[in-house]
C-alpha cells in the first residue's frame, strides 16, 4: 500500500467507502435524534424522529407531505441547518453513536 507524504497509510478504496457510509449514517442518525428535539420543543404528541421533522417542515413552510417526504436527508439537513446550529445531541445519543460499529 502506498504511503502518504507524512508516512501515514493511504486508505484503500474500500476503507474510504466504509468511512463515507459510516459518516453518512452518523449524519442521518443525528438528524433523526434532532427530530426528537423538535418534537419536544414543539410539543408534538405521538411523533418523534423523522416524523417530527416532516410534520414540522409541512407546517413551517406549508409544503405538501409528499414533497417533504420525498426530500433527501441531505436536503432536509440543509433546510434545518440554521435551526441545528448550536444544537447539542443528548449524551445518551452520543454514547450510542460511539458504541455502534460496523465491524
């Protein structure tokens, strides 16, 4: 395996792929956790995670449910980026994330 300039190993294509998918999974997980925060903040009953996010976007922007539900998670994160700025995930959610492994 080739070495980087500083002597560190260059990751293989499969290591890079796995890293990418782990990162995407963590971003999606924390978006779902942010939905719990929205549900609590907005006083939603019986909704959590992505359901809360969808419900919130429908009411905040007047978008149709089918439009909101068809949005990519990347687009949902973009739309909520200002609201997520400064938000801290609950410690329990962080610990679950740290303990989860694809190995």
